């Protein structure tokens, strides 16, 4: 197998297609993810199996299942594709940032607060460097970074994350969590609210990771929150709170990213914070375009 890869018989595009089939479980799903046709996916899989000299996929009902050889190839494909991405960026950097790209993945409130300022500064200083953005919450954004689908992932954590030990983490800011209550709520004008006093309130929760953390904080205060609504969309959270349907806990970045009409933010006790960081791979951290983008994200966070 290794000899065949070195001879160039297995191409990177084939590995990307195989990984997409493994992720989605079908040729049609892989085609949608990659933006190509199903026959093109089928053709590339045939070429890859011919190069490997052994079947990589078998049909199981409506899904495609990896053979043992397919599982081995997918396992190595992640590192191969990430290495290729690092090599491409390093070569582009030889042009002194006159060419190159930085692909960002960010959670929504980071996209609307930190990213615009940072990208504008990057474009002004290095107009030849292309910067793109897609949104994803951690841990999905971190998985995309490791898979070679981006160069920088903006992420957050509520406590130390040992699963990031293989990455370069650039601290950006500490984001305080605040309570959000309807503007006519009895606590709307309070300087600080103990979260335990909201035990009987209906709750509106955010993304799955934020939801889990909300439950942990509430249980530490002695109660389990009654979550009536859950949504990943911060404007929807604000709208539900503003309509008097419950209370919420949001990061200050999220409150800054929306117009909290009909609501009041209140300081919570005990104070809860999350750390916002920019993550990249160790090899990519040495690439000038990536390093420059990290610097501008840090500057945007400082402002």
C-alpha cells in the first residue's frame, strides 16, 4: 500500500472522496458534501480501489460500509490531507504573503464580533492573501482543523481541554457569561443575580455544548433547569426571552452580536467564564499567512 502511494497511484482527491463517503455513508451524500455528481464519486472510488488493489467499500443495505482496508486508508487519509494542506500553505508563503489563503472556522458569536475586524485588518495589510470563513461550533470546528479543512479554528472552552494538547492554542479573550431576562422581569434592574434564584424559571438554552454547561452550572447551584426551548440561534434565544417565555445565560460576545430587544442582561453570581482561543496545527503555526491572521485575531480581541 505504502509503495503505491509513493508512486502517485493514490491521489489526494481520491482520499478526500473516500473520507466523504465514510462520513456520509453513501455516494450521494459524499457528492452533496463535495459539490460534485454521484457518478463522479463512483468513478473516483473505482479508481482508488484499483490503485489499492483491494475493495475498500461494501454495500450494507442503503449504506456503504468500509472494509478493513478502507478503514485503514481513511485513518491515514486524515494525516495525509492535513500534511498536504500544510505543505501547500508553506509553499504559498514563499511569495511573502502575496499569495496564499487562510480558511477560518468560527462559532457564530465569534464570526460576528472578532472575525470581521481581524479579516479587514488582514486584507488591508496583505491584500493578496485570501481569507474565507465557515461557521461551526466546537468540537466540530476542531475536527475540521485536524482533517485539513481549515487553517484556524476559533473555539471556546469552559475548562481545560486536554484533547487540544496536540494543537497550538492562541488565547484571545475571557468571555463572561451573563443572564438574560425579560425587561419586565423582577430581576431586570438587579446589579447581580444569584443563578440559584432562577431555579423555578423556564429556560431557553443554546448550542449543545452550551446547554450541557448550563445544566452543570445550575446543578452546582442545587437545581436542574427546566429547559422549555433549545436553539443554536442567538437571535432566537433573545426573541424568546424578549417575549417573556423564559430566561437564558449567554456569553457577552453573543449579547454583543445581537440586538437584545425586550431583554436585560444581568451579571450572574457566581461568575462563570469561558475562554475563547484560536487553534491551529503546529506545522501551520509557522506559515506566515496563518501567523499573521492569528496576530490580527488577537488584536481584534484586545480591542
